[in-house]
């Protein structure tokens, strides 16, 4: 409920039909509906409960369910809990949870609870205790004395052990201790004779006590994501066991007796080290074994003495000069020049394979994004496509995490069999501002890192199930028995809404909307029986006070571009905080509370606003070289910080007015009024520089401009304009473009001035060497790309006063620099040309010269020029590959399709 709306007013959540009003001290009266008292979302909830206890409020004697926040002050929380047994003697359920707050990384913050007062053991009627998302390091001593406990929830704490006294809870049927630090379990756990569900996933368990086989009532056991290397044979004695989850451990074998458990309906053994499984389990339909090296020989470390020893795994660190590397059956660890890491385990390939890689600039055709997704990285292509590895390969992609990650998650997205899917992804920190997205891949294709709304998924069996959102606990979907004949995968995503923007759009101060719910599924489009969906009521609205005529349930079914009001077509069941309705197929759902009668069109506008980013456009010129122009599209909140950093080296006009753009939207920059782009660039079409906006990427390009006007007579005052969309086939004249800006649907976004200062010709005779004849000269080769004499001349004009640093990094001596300065002492351009061409003449015909030049530019802090050189080389390589393909000289495996052809998205044939 805390995630429904960031502007949600603090309130007491409760359920029931009857409600009593109680004076809770300063502030609004407190509602006690029925026998529930929920203060976990209430400001100063502990203070209010202490006030009620001090007043000896009679209604407290009837409370059976109490919820408090774990984020309260520890001393205040302990004092409040000490009063509970006396003031609430009939309490049956006590919930003290953290997790309502989020840290800077968007993760749920733990509560401050570290212990419980001993007096709580006096709660004789207590059957349910939830202490999740807190900071418990040991189990409070009073808990094992609560002999009537039926359910104990301890997940997301810091527990390093469970006490032996836990075995005294003979009535316990459900125990959850996920996401803790438990290395072992006490043998006394076997004394929990009534236990039916035990969840110990995401811990540090490496062994299990044999006494676990004494849990004869156990029906569900989850031990996923631990460090178990073996299992006790006593597991085969759990005759009531129906679900056993053991994925993501280190198991090398499993007891054969598991195959004879009479009620076992699911056995999950994925991602272990199993090489041999009992035949009865191998063919069983309820067993999942993916990610195990079944049938493979033991590694050499387990071979008998005298066997040949496998050499140590190689480590490769590739520079930018290499775009491929070999992988042998012995495996290797590879770090690419772009920062990507790959881990090939031994046996991943049966023979030596050459792996090729390429980092593509993101564009909509290569970047599949959902309506509320954000791109966090470039597009990595790994070849050969589609060739399955015998063991999964580890892949680490580096990215800068988004600032706001509440209710969002980061995943690696890949293309497989003409479809895009998201891989199970784990985040690892490299630095506080840079993270690794780690996943396991079965074959190579395209990979990118995406931020998306948290996706909650489950497999719906014919028996039915319940799916709830992990980001918004109030959003639930209930599948009745018989809703489907075959199991089908169902996914749920919830998008938060901002109330103030909705009220501004509707011009209605009391308007509100629930979170936006997206439901999707695999298999048939409809369910056999209606499915119940639960959504929170809009913020500030309760089932006791709302006007039903103002409540609207909206529905959107892609590919339709409209929202439909289906309130009259469903039966809305309302509680104090929730609305429930039934559907037979899935799509988008949204609950609105407004006085407007026709809300479909307004919902479409509000939905678009949820996806828009407010940005500013800037155009700056380098102080040392005004012909170098930096173009950038920045989110509005980053403009000031970026300008403070850039204005030491650049100058220019103020940023444009704020405009709104969608993630992945195309736009382009056009230089006008006598100014043109002065280079043949891959991203330049008819003199227009193309962009694609991605909110978490830099969206910056540096270009060099020129003019056909006479700069020796006067300065050239031009401009650069930004337009939405791709560059049209017929670029309009500037006068026509000016008229288009005035239209109601104009694509124009902004225009910023560009000024090229007047050139001053030096007086007197030409300096020595001004007439230096330059012989035709090329660096590089046709396959990797040429730098021609024209390119070198253009490059010389860009270096300016930075040329001595570049020269030293190219290997020229200090004495040679002094000689060049003396010989061309009155001509800076002559100094630069002589240095660059004399070095190039010595490098002619030698491999690696262009890479050395790029490296020297980067070391001299001229990455802008280095990027231009790379762009020239890339363009040259494309032209060379296109030429040899047209003549039929390129073999298929050496001529992968480029990004401009649709074939580039087709998997390469092995």
C-alpha cells in the first residue's frame, strides 16, 4: 500500500464492516474497524498506540490483529511492544515489518527492530508473528515461548543462526526465514511435528541435519539459492512432501529415495552440478533439471591420480584493435575493450571456436522496449549467432544505475529465435556509480541492459494459484481451479502514477488514480473461468466514503491506441481499501476517481505523460576551436550540472526551452544559415546529424562545421535547429522549414545560434614551410579503414594548441618538438601539419598506426577528435565491406550484415 502513490496521505488501513472512532491524541481520530488496528503506515504509529494504552481505551480489548512499522525509533518501539500484552490480551496476529521505505538504490530498507521485549511471551492467543524486513541478528528469546504460534515469518533479516529452542513451537505450521545468513540448521528443527511449509531459500546453508526427515507433516520445502553440496537420505522419509525446490545450489547428487515420495508434484533441481540422476527422476514429468552438466565427464580435478591435468583457464584482455578471440574446450575468461566480461567454463565448447563481437549504437530497430522500459547500455552483438554452448557462458555488462529505482528492476534482454526475452539477471557492484548486470547465456545473439517495472510472474496450474505484485503488495490476481487446462506463464507489472500531474491534466483537485496494472500471459488469449483482479483504490479514496458514479475502470488492449471505460461491463466489489473485479483475458487496467464523464481520451493523454521525459537541448562551441560543436539532449534535472562541467572548455547560448520526448524517439539536428557539417559521418544524412533519445544514455555528439561564406570578410552567424523524427527523404529548404515550425503538429523543437568568428589572414610574406608539399599519404588499410591525406589535413586543423601533448604521446622527442616550433615559429598550423605528416610518413605501411594515433589523442584528453577518427574508420569499413559484397568476394561468415540492412537481425547460421 505504501507504493500506491507517493502523495498518499497517512491513514489507518483496516478491513471490516463496522468501525469505531477513537481519540488517538493529536491529529485526526483513529478508526478501529472490526478487530484490526493497522498503524504500519500511520505517522507516529507507536506514539498513537501508547496514547490509546494510556487512556485504557475499551476497544483495544477487542483487537486481534495489530500492524506496526519496523522503521520506528527502536526505544519507542520496544516501549510500545512492552504495553501490548496488557492492553491487547486477545491479540492473535502481530506484524512488525520494515520494507515500507526505500534506500537510494531503490531496494526495500530494513526496519530498526533488533529484539522483542520478554513480556510478549505473555500473548497466549498469538498465532501469527511477522518480523520480516528488519535487522534481527538472533531470534528474540520470547519467540520460542509463544507456544501457540501457527505462522512465523523472519525473512529479510540478518539471522546467522536459529536457536535449538525453536523446536518448542509444536503448533507451528509455516516458517519462513528467506534472505538471511544461516549457514546451518539446528537438529531441533525436526521437533516441529506440525510444520507444513518451510522456506529457507537465499541463505548460506551448506548442509542439512538428518533430523529434517522427522518433519512428517511437511508439504512444501524451499531450499533454493543456498550452498548445499549434498542432501541427507532422510529427505526420502517426508511422505507428505508435495513441492521440493532445490535450484541454484551445488548439488552433485540427490537421494534415490526422492523418486518414491508418493505425493511429490514438483522437484526443482535446476542450476546445480548434477552429472548423474536416478533414472526414475530423469524421466519424471515433475522434475526440472535445466542448467546441470548431466552426462558430462568429471572435471580433471576429480580424475584419478596420473590423469593428464587440464591447463589453467586463460585470461584474455582485448584492446580496441581486436574484435575477435578464440575459445578452446578448456575455457577462458575474456575482458573486451568495451568493458564487457565473458566467462567460458571448461567444456562450454567441444572444439575451438572464434568468437566475434561488436558494440552497436542503440537505435529503435535494435532496441526493443516496452512502454515503460528504459535503456541502460549499448547493444552488444556476439557471434556466431544461435550456436548452443554445452555449458552456459557467464556474461557481465557494465552500466550506470538509474537514480530512481523504486519498484523497478534491471534485466539483460536478448534475442532468441526471432523473439526478445529477458534473462535472469543479478547485479554486482563495481563502484558505487557503476554496476555489473550478470547473467548466464546458452547461446550468442544481441544483448542489452534494460530497466523495467518490477515483473512478478508465476506458472498457473489447472489447480489455480495466487499472484501478487512484489512492488505493490495490494495488487493481486486470483486464479480459480479450472481457469486453465494446461499450465501457462503469467506476468504482472505495476506502474506508479503521480497524482499532481493527473490533477493538473483534469483540472480537478480531487481527481486520483490507482497504479497502472499490466497483465500478460502465454498460451490461449482467454481463461476458461473468470480471474479475480484486486487493485488499490485511488489515493485518498476509501470504500466507506467514495461516490461510485465517479469511479471508472479503464481498459487498454494493444495494439489499440485508446483506453475504454468498462465500468458498466464488470461488477466492482469494493472493500475499505481495494476494488476487485473479474476478467477472462489480460491487458492493461487502470482505476480512476474523477467527476469527468468521458475519461478514455484523458486516460490516453495521462498514459502518454507517464512515458514522457522532460529534456533540454544544448549546442556549445569549443573555446579553442569554434568549428567544433557539441550537441546534446539532456534530462531537465541534469542540465545545470552538465553545463558547469562543460563551460570550462565550451561556450554557447543558454539551453533550449524544455521539450518532452519518449524513450527511443528519433530526432535530428540541422545546421542552417550558411553552416554545414564538415565531415562524412555514419550518423549524418544529407548534412543532418541523427540522434535517438535514451533517457539514461549521454545523447551527445561532437561535430565539426564549416561554411561556404567568406569568413575573412565577417563572422558567420548561423544556427542549428532540432526536429523530431528521422531525416525526411526530401530535406526542405530553410524557408520551408521555418514555415513548418508554425504548424500545430510541427516537428520543430528548438533553434540555437552558432557563430563562426572572422578569420584574420597573417600579414607579410608567408612563413618558412608554408608551401610544404605533402605527398599523397594514407594510414591503415582498406579492410580496417583508411585515414587519407584529406582526413589528416582535417585532423591537423582540429588539434590547435594541444598538438605538443599529442606529439609526445605519438613518440616524438622533446628536441624534435623544439625544432618544429623554431622552424614554424610564426605559424601554428604549419607546426601541427609538419608534426603530423612527418610522423605519418614514418608510419606508412606499418600495422597499428591508426590505433596508436587514436590512443595518443585519448591520452592527450582529445577524445572528441579520437571519436571522429573512429567514425571515419567505421564509415570506411562499411564502404569496403559493401564493395566486396557487391562484387561477390566476401565469404558469408566474414561479411555479417550491417545495421542498415534488415538482415542484421537474422541469426547467423552455424
